[in-house]
């Protein structure tokens, strides 16, 4: 008997034992095998007769990266007269230019 055939025989026996609901000693006596053989093959074939779980396989998960809302760079402080403007990274340069022009006309 080949190793594959032996595995198949024991896989069938183990499934039969599990389905029987009998105690190990009772089942083994009825099938003329020793409890030691049954436990050996149960350990050896553990997981082989069970379907593989999909969770054991790596899965790609979509990840959405958002821009950080906290600035790590120091803000730039712009003073025009008595007014001061704090400028952070990502500012709109045209808006800043417009605000500075307006402040200059007021002072």
C-alpha cells in the first residue's frame, strides 16, 4: 500500500470515528485498531481532511491614505503694519497676495 493510499484509509477511518460519536476504546475495538494508532493518525493528518480556510491566505485590502491635517512644519508669520498673518504649508499664494495688497492699502 502506498503512503497516499494509507493516508486515504486513515482519513476515512478518522472521519468514521468522528461521525460515530463513540468513545475511542469502543470504536477501536470494533474496527480492530489500537487507540494509539488512531491518535497517531489523527495527529499526523490533522487539518488535511478539513477544507482550507480562505483566511489562511493573504488578502489585499484597499487602503485609502488621507493627507495629514496636522502641520509638522512651523508656520510663517507675515506682518503688514499692525496686522499679522500666519501662513502654513499648502497655502494659496494668490489669496495671500490679495490679502497683503488689501492690508497695504489700509495702512
